[in-house]
C-alpha cells in the first residue's frame, strides 16, 4: 500500500516524527511518500492507494489505484468535482475538529465590531476626540440572542462561547442533530426565518453546498431583525456580498464580521473596505497551532481502521457535501 502525503496550507510541512507516526499506523508493508511539489505529486499519485492532501481533477485523473482520500481542508467543496464525487472512494477529513479555532475567530471579529475596534485602532494621538461616536456605536453581548445556522462542530463551539458571554442561543440545521445543554432543541432549516427574526447576532456555520450557496441574499437580509449583525467564518459564497453591503449600508443591519467573502481575494478598491461597520480578516480563521496535529491523529486512527476494514471517522457524505 502506498500512502501519499501532500503538505499544504493547513499541513505546511511533515516532520520526521510525524512521518514515523504515519508509518506506524500504515503498517510495515506500507510505502509512505511525501510530495513536496506539484510535479512529484502528479508522478507519485499514479500508484497511491491512500492520499492525505488536496485532491484536484488533474491529480485524480492520474490516480489509478486510489481507494481513500483524507482531506486537509475543513470545507470539502473543492474536493467534490463530479468525477471524484461519483467515484466509490471514501473522503474523510476534519469534520468536528476545527470548531474551537473557528469559534475563537468568530468571537474575535464579533467583539471587534461590538467594541468599535476597527475605527478605534486607526486613531492617532491627536484624534482622541473621535472616540465619542465609537462609544455610542459600541454594544455589549450579554442578553442578546445568538442565532446559529448550522449546528455541527463549529456551531456548537460558537454556542459555548456565546453562552459564556451571557447570550441566549438558538440554532437550526439542515439535518436532525441532537441538542446540547445550551441549545436543547435544534430547529430545522425550515425554521430559519423565525431564527432570523429573533436573533441579534446570526452566525453562519453551515458548509457550502448547492443549497447553501447565496443562502443569505437580499431577501434573507430583509427577514433579519433590524439592527442585527451577521458573522461568517465558514465559506464566503454562502453570503451574497453585494446584498450584504446594501443591507449594512442602508442601516438595516448593524454590521457584519467576516473572515470569508464571495470572490476573495477582493480588489483593493472594493467598496466593502469603505464601510466602517464591516469588519474583515483575510480567510485566517482556520489557523491554529493545534490543527495539523489533530488532523494527523485522525488520519492515523483512520489508517488503522482502514487496514482493519473498520468504519472510518469523519467521513464526508459526498452527495450531501458535508
């Protein structure tokens, strides 16, 4: 069995100790190889049975022996091109592992918006008089209602942090999921309108699928509570950016906190950068010093399961998209 490891954004390098961990899980008969560039990957994947890395259509076209792929991206929409989506090859990944750092980032952005940090951090020494409008715009989170759209690992982690800030928490999901002590009952997506009407903060935690692309558009924003805020750290294409800008610019929404946006990277002269109450970061929410280690541990656990013909952990429903 050949196991091909492809370092990338979330797995920038593989140490010798990590390779030994993979070899131990793969067994003594396995050939574990690392492709450090595209050319090597195209050659090595021809007889690889297992891939840890990012699969593209051109790589898949060369993969004659591939039987299992483990993703190094939490959002797997990029893997789901038709040929692979319809192939009888399982895809596993970080499902349930990335919630803590995505939730941390969501609250960093939300707090930056709530405490007027964007204008405050541009102040110079002579401009302290500008703090008055910032104080008037600031708000606290305690007592507000957080509505979470998508109650998987990220949604649950956000609910825990929201509870810690004294917020009331509601959630909906596209599939039936169990509640938690914080959210005892998770509604279905057909209750989204009610959630939007009652939420002061809406957190987008759903994966990108055909059903969720532009889930938030002009019609959706019109249903949101006046003066509410939207937070997105998952996939930019879930929100129609121009409609969001209009909703914030008109004053219907208080603001937006975004790590991902439709069409990223945006041109420097895009009008979104001119709006003070839209706080943005450049798709950095996925960063964590623990992420690569967590995913490697899962991959190694799955290698042992794969060798024993047992069910894999974190398997993606390729047709559903998550």
